[in-house]
């Protein structure tokens, strides 16, 4: 990225940071921090770059700089806290969230940020207390309500979490599916979320180990079997994946997710009829689900049912998350 002449130094540095050019951003900040209005902001960006580059000790020293500490507001502390948290330095993150709360004690987002950081350290009671404080300051936030269900499940307070989830569903019907997924994951929800993250990062062996750890505690965990099935499928261990997903379907026959994962596998195995049947069962359980519509469309295409595939892809495109993918599939298959 080339620096535009006469540009605002902070905006240029922010652009470097936002596009992931951390080394260049750090070098620019070091050269331009100097004096003037942008100096505190450039110091903050310098600290963010150091954190992102794994140089936390240097970042901590920089945070003690009087210029930075005297000018940083709650938003700045939160941004730095989030950067530390992303690197796994949660104690540093909590220290910064504490500072943000001293500066802005009535900001629900600060309470929410600290709640999330605290929860990841396994301090469930403290996390729930912070989350409740956020909800007191911003009542009616559906995302906070969803998070509260996750926290209760992760704390092992399953029955309390289930009852709370049912109350949220009644008040916010559009959140029924994510809440049902949380309840399906059950108490090991955060462990399973980490397994999914490892899978998304391509760390298949680590993701499999994470699933097996959960299944070691509860061999009947259908959600863990679903994720394990995906890991095995991505590892091209298709017969083992089929075994895991068949067991997930057997254990949770009234839940859509195992059928969706089984449909994905059957499509990979070259069994469009089986995939179509699995996605149709998923749609019976979750009518209108875009992922299932898209999967069934792929199966229909494999069966040369172009009209049926087009109808499913158009229906799937009604979901914003699946719109681009569905419209791309329509173009790629020449259905438009």
C-alpha cells in the first residue's frame, strides 16, 4: 500500500492496520508518531500492531506511555483489550476492560466485553454478573439474551439455560433456531465451538481431538458426533464420517443438524438420492432453512432436476447469508 501524499497519518496507518499490513503499520507509526493531534492514536495503533504480531511485552510497555494512558478513552481500552483477547492474553484483556469500565461505567458494551473475556477463563459466576450488568444497561438486546443462554450452558446450568432459552424464544421467535442449536450443543457448547473453529482453520487433527475429548465425557453427544463427522469428511475418511453421522441421526432423530451433515457427506460420496432425502428430512424439521435448501438443490442438480434445483436456490437466496452463494450457483449451473 502506497502512502498518499498529504494524507492524514492516522487514517493511512488505520488503513494499513485494517488490511492486515501490521509490519508496515508498525513501521509507519514508529516513524510518524512524533507530536501533534494524531500522536496518541498512532501510539494506540502501534500497540495494536505489537499485540497482533505477538510482541505483547513491548505492547504492555507502550501502554504505560503517559501520552497514551492520558488520552485513551473507553473505546480505545476496549479495542486494545479485544486485541489481547484475540491473541489469548485474557488477563491483559481483563485489565484493559477494567480500565474501560472506570472510564465508562454505564457502557453496556464494556460490561459485555469483560463478560466474554471472563467467561473464556472459566469464571462463570463473574461472567454472568457482568453480562447481567450489561443487560440492565441495555434491556431487550437479543444478542445479550442469546449469550446468556450460552453462558448458562457452559457453566453446566443446563436446566436453567433451557428455561431461559424458552422464554427468549417466546419473546423473540426469530431466534428460535440459534437457541435450539445452543440447546442441542448442550453443556460442552464452548468446547464444541472451539472444535468448529479449529475445523474452520484447517486444523483437522486438533478438531478431531477436541471432539473426542467431549465424546469421552459423553459418548452420546450428537452435536460432537456431527462436528466429528465433518472433521472426518474433510480428512477424506468417509466411512468413519458416515458412522459418526449415522449415530448422530440415531441419537437425535428430531434435530435437523445431523441430517444436514449427513446430506453433505452423501453428496460427497456421490449419493444424490440419499443426500436429497437427508436434506428433505432436515427441511421437515426446519422449514425454509437455507442451508438445507442449498444442499437439496445440489442433490437435485446431480439428479438432473434443474427446475427443482432452481426453485430451491431461489428460496435459499432469501436468506441474506446464503444469497451470494445461491445466486452464484444459479449462474454457474446456467439455471438463470
